[in-house]
């Protein structure tokens, strides 16, 4: 077990790539985050799950591995039950766009995964036990149990459905519900054993691509008398946004309402999103992931506070660097990998010693940090960088420069900056770079 402090985005240490976060406040009052684990270089997920928890969204505990696919008995069992999953031979409208995007030489290049990989999970507490729901590349889904929220989970049982991205929810009356699916989300009532479905309770296509822009990643919460169905959305052309639909019933009908957060621009290759919403210590948050290293994979846990309107709708929030914490203050180090929005070819990747930096910088590339908050006027900006080039500083949406830094072979040779009090979005624009890489910055 490892303990660390961080309230910024990304939340976890830079070598831990945990996407698809499902966050739940468990009976001990701590919030636990269950997700996949991108351990490989060019493929989603892996053979293990890892659990993290926090009492205050600042101090986090890494509980280590909670479950391994080697414990799943049906992975290589050709006689295990098979249930209908995604039919790739009958593409939906948005899937056709994906096919066009990924088709090479007239043939659809469908990603393949090892049979024993674990995709996005969910978890819940009931009657003294914790249930971990999981799914695998062959469209089988299952549930394992544990005596503690962090696991280890054991005794997996196969569920009577096929697909990906399970979600579990228990209503105020004690009735449990299960959701699953890609392109079309399905739901059913769970029996008290949390494995079997109530007869005749299965509802197909309660959230769909055509009506709700649903892609994958079901997640259900309740606030007041309203049920929120959160999911990865194709509303903006690719599934980088988390959207939501609402209902007065846990199995719908659900009405599309909008987008909560969009990770488009977090990395040049950003492709998907997956997450959840949860109330922690009186504040609601959205838990989601962002890509890194110029890959669709290597996704990282991020958190943003969210806010509800009087009518129950959720205000869309931008990606930030500050995450669940306060804006960066004067003299505070801002690591380059906390940049929340990138444009151009620049991306975030590790150095040989594991420290991360902004790299592959070309002329005109830009990065954004949200937010800084200065109680006194800063007069200087210091940059930790390698290589040569100029960095132009802009505050908020202003077009006039607030500062300019000239770097030659990693040393600042000329610098000017004029800041102002208050909270600001910080944008850096790179000009005339030559092997330029940036590690950190701070203001004084």
C-alpha cells in the first residue's frame, strides 16, 4: 500500500495509467476509484485491476492489484456460455464513420485483444460484501466478491449477458440494477445474489447511439428523484466526451441532456473517454481519463468538480490542470505534464528518468494550463526546459502577449512578463523551436 498527496490532474503518479474510472463512496466514507489499467504500449487495458481511495481528494492510497484475469475460470473454456455482444457486421451510423476512419486497403482493421484482458469495471457494496463487475474481450461479463472495497476480489461468476463496460446501481429501495453494452446500452434488475437477472426485467436499447449519441461506458447515479445515465458520447464526432441522459426510472426512458466534459485536445491521438460522477464530501465531481504519449492508450485518471443547475442539468466543465484542488499559486511549481489542452504536434511523454515533459514541439504549437490565481502581481516567469526556442505567454483569451521567454540550449537568455491579480487561464505558444522540450514552469 502506497500513500501520496495530489489534488491536481492527472491524479495518479505518472507511471500509473488508470482509465475508465468508476468512483464510489463506500461505507467507510472514503471514495474508491475502480478502473482499467493501461500497462501495454499500444493496446487498451491489461490483465489486472488496481484500486485507489481517498478521504479528502488530496491524500490518496494506492491499494495495489485488486483482481487478475488468471482467476477467471471461463477464459479458455470453449464450453462456457456465450451471449450476444457487439455485431460488427451490422455497423451503426457512427460505427460506419469509425470503419471509414480505420479501414485500410478496403478492409476494416478491428483491434484485437488477448482473450484474458480485463476491460472497464464497476463495483458496489451490499450486505457486508463488495462486488466487482468486469468484462473481457470475448464479450463475457462477470462478478467477483471481496470483504473489503479494495479487494482482493475472488470467486468470479459469469453473468447472463454479453458485451462490455458493466455498470451497477442500487436504488433507495434496495433493488439492484445492472447495465452493459456498446453502441446500445441494456439494463436489468439483479436478484439479491447480485449475479442473476430478474426474469422479464431485461430492457434492451435503453440508451442508443441514434437517440443519445451513446458509444460505450455506462455509469448510473441518482440525485434526488432523478437518475443520471453517464456515458462515452459520439455527439462531437468521436467518443471523447462524457454525456448524460436523465430519467425518473432506473430503466428509463432516458432523455439526452448534454455533455459534462470533453477530453478532445488532451493529446494528438485522443480517441475515447469513460468515467462517472460521484458526490464526495458534499461536492459532486466527474471522474474521467485523458490520453498521453501521442497514443490512444496510456490514459490517466483526471477529476473535475461539477455543478448542477436548478433544473437538475449539469454544467459542462473544461479540462483543467488544477483538478479537484485550487488554482496554482505564485511560486508554485507547475509540471509541464499537467497541461490540460494541447494543439499542434506537441504531446506529453516521459524522459529516461521517468520525469515527464512536453515534447515533439513544432512552430506554433500551443498548450494550456487551467488555472493560476495570483494574490499579488507576478513579475517573472521561470521555465525549466531543454533545447532552443521562444515561448510566448498569453492570459485568458487575450491576443496581446503577457510575456516572452527566449531559451537557448536549455538556458533562459531573455525574459519579460507582466501578470495581473486574480484567476487566469495560461496559454503558452512555441516559436522557432529546435529540440525544445519543457519540464516545468513557475511564476514569481
